């Protein structure tokens, strides 16, 4: 207990219905730490639950696109030639990036 950053305990009482309600809200937010949940609610009054799955998917796609463009750049640098297929692939990859950006923007409130 000597190494705690928060050394002042606070305590309050709730009835069973209130406790169930708190636990249901925690479940919706997918949090299991009651202390952190109650502290956040007491200090800020709200908790934002952000779904990052879309960003993980987009990052994965962008990484794939970036790898493809890097491979083309290496080939161009080693041969001093750029091929129609390379230009087409870059245009396709760029279109995928635009589509990903549009999908992000369309899902924003």
C-alpha cells in the first residue's frame, strides 16, 4: 500500500438495483475494473467506448498497400523502368486508400 499513487479511499453505499445497473453499464463498456469505472464516472461524468476495429482493418489494408508500392519502387530503382502494370497497380492501391477514407468518414456521426 506504500507504493500506491492514490492513497485516499472513498466509500459509498448502493442498493442491489443500483449495483446491478452499475455492473450492466460496465458490461456494455467491456470493463471489469470497478474502481477505474467509478473513478472515471465521478471525475468526468461519462465514458466514451470507441470501437477501434475499423481502424485496425484500415491499418492492415494500408500496410498491405504500402508494401506493394515499396516493391514497385524497388523494382523501378533496380531496373530504371516502370511498367504499365506497375502504374495500374499503384492507381488501384490509391483507389483503395480513397475508398477506406470514404468509409471512415461515412461512419462518423
